[in-house]
C-alpha cells in the first residue's frame, strides 16, 4: 500500500510521526493508500525549510518567478489526466469533473504568471519641492494553506501560486482524505525549477493545523472549509498575530422567478446541486421557487434527477460519483430522514441507491425534497451532499428576505428574463458572489473569490487582486536628493508641502 510522506525542502520526508490515516477509494469503500500524520515537529521542519528558502526566493526577480509559473502551468497541462485520475480515485468525483477542477485551478497559475504587472507600484514626483513619493509591495514571509477534501487540487491552487509568485514561501496542509494531488504538485513545482523549500507539504490532522496556527514563523494562514473550523482557524491565527483569510461554509440559494425559462433553470440547478455529489462550497442546495413557478419547476427537476447516472468516477457515462467517506454517506442519509420526519416531501429519494459491482461504495443518489421550511435541519445545516431542497415563496422580496436571513453568504443565483429583477436582486441580496442565470458563480481567477457573513472570516477574499494584497505588504517611500552645495533648510516645525 502506498504511503504519502511529507514534502519538505524538496524531498519526500517521513518525519517523526508513527500515526497514519487510511486514504479510501470511495467507489469501493476500501483503503487504497495511507498518509502519514504530521507532528508539531514535522510542521516546524517545514516552516524552517520555508524560512531558509525565503531569504533567497524573496530576492528573486519577478521575471524569474513568472517564468517558473509559466513552466509549472505547462506541467499541469501535461499531467492533467494523471491528476484527474488521482483525484477521482481518492475523492470519488467523475474524471470529467476532476479534469474541470484541474483546469480551474490552472487558471490561477496563469493569473500568477502575470506577477510583474500585478506588483506594479505607484509613483508621484514633486509631491513637495524636490520630493518624490512611490509605493511598492513586498512579500510577507512564510505563509500556510489549510485546504479541504472537496477540491484537492483547485483550492490549494487558489493559494500557493499567488503567494509564491509574490515572493513568499509556502507550507500546505491538504486534506488527509485525498493527499495524492498535492504530492504530485510538489514534484511538478520542483520539475518547473522552483527552488527547494519554497513549496512544502505536511500531511496531517488537527495536530498539524494547531501547529501551523501557533508557529511564530508563519506570517499568514489561508483556509477553506466548514464554518466552525473557519472560526477556529481565524481565532487561532489572529491570536498569534498572523494574517488570516478563512473561508467557511455555505447555504447557496437559487431563486427561480415565474418568468424564467424553467427548462434552462432545471437543467442548471440539477448540475449545480448534484455535480461532485453536492460536495462543493458553491453547490446550490436551496431552490427558492417564486409564486407559480414552483409546481412545474419541481416536476422538471424530478425528471432530470431520476435520469442521472450515478456510478464510479472512472465510468465514462457517470454523471455523479460517490461521496467521500462512509461517515459522509451516513450523515447525508440521516439528514434526508430528518427532513422527511419534519414534514418535507421526498420527491426523489437517493438513500437506497446501490451501484452494481460497487455495493460497498459510499453512494447516495440524487435527492429532492419539496415543501421545505426554514426551520428544518435540511435547510439550516450545510449537508454537503446531493440533496436539493425546495422552498416556496410568493414574491421576489420574500425570496431576498429569506436569503438575507440565512447566516451564510457565499453564493446565490436568480433565474429570470427580467433585467429589473436581476438588478434588484444583485443590489439587495447580502451575498458575496451572485449569478444571474448562472447557478455556480465562481469568479474567474483574475477576480477574487469569497462570501459574506459566516462564509468568510478575515478582510481579504482569495486569489485575484485581493489575493495579491493578502500575500504582500505595502511600503511608501518619500525621497529627496538635495543639491550638496545648498544649505540644509531643515526645520523643527511639522513639514508641509511648498
């Protein structure tokens, strides 16, 4: 059985730990490999390696850093199939879905390759007599990323390419459930010419997380995961004086107006709700049907849900794979039962799905619950599975009020043919990322990703321009070059412009 060790200072390192975790193939329900769980000493070794590398990497020209990102990007293209196969085997998502994840992550690398332009400063000459001022941004040091299981390559790629291109060095703690992609990424960085120690990987659980949060050598922490852990990371990192961006959970709504193209809406809601078995922080989980749209919309979603093919991720006809663990499967099934007991109507029931030949796999079929109310656990909690809930409201204002009352504010969408409705919605809804007839409004890499309310803890969104600001700090320089033969003109009073 393969064992994933840490990647520190450009080499695979077993470290100090004698603790391991199994890495499952969700389609068969059995371990396929194991991963070593780091000690605090292992985290310290990674941070020390990163700190040593920072001394020279931070002084490397932006042109050289950009060229490495170009080469790394090309290696991601060449290894796309291999990365997708690793992701599918450890996460369970279909190969097409896994390839899409690689592509979306690669777009951030392409953004980071433009770092010479992104780090341009500002200049004003003659701000006072013979005085000029300019600003520029510098790297902040060793930074860390703590990332979730649901996007084992894309979410880390939201972080480390931008951080490294800015001149920082990086320590990644990926999910212990699917560590294989990060192991390969470390080797591809080395092949691209990244100096040893600039990118490091420590596998682990809470021990590793706490060690990162407490380590005095870590200047900043980026996190993506559930809201309770995001709060924990934000509080722990802030307490030790670190910068922190902690992206939490979500309850994403899709509002469907009566004037919408209901076939179009149903197609895209099914894709947004059941893609990756619903294990996306931007998945649509709550459908808000306005007025007379409800009955027809539910029928159309039901038809499409029952036609989806659920199978192993390597099946070329598969549209949805298993969930990541047996515990996840059992939790999702329990939530469906809670919704039914609370009065929701089970329109499509995925609890008893069995995939022939993979009876031990962690499968849950597409599930559709109608007549859901805001006090039911299937609405209040982030289920993180292939469960769509339908809530019925009479008006657009009622839909907006429902969304704004929810503690999460990650993503939302409205399906409509009315420009007036779209503009009202995007201005009044209290959510960070909004789609107009786009159910999963994940921004492109040259914009920044992040929600509001309990979906984000910290001041900066991830990647894009805000990512550059998060991983750098600004300096302002005021310069005077007096003529050597002139008198000083120094005064004790507060200086003012002449």
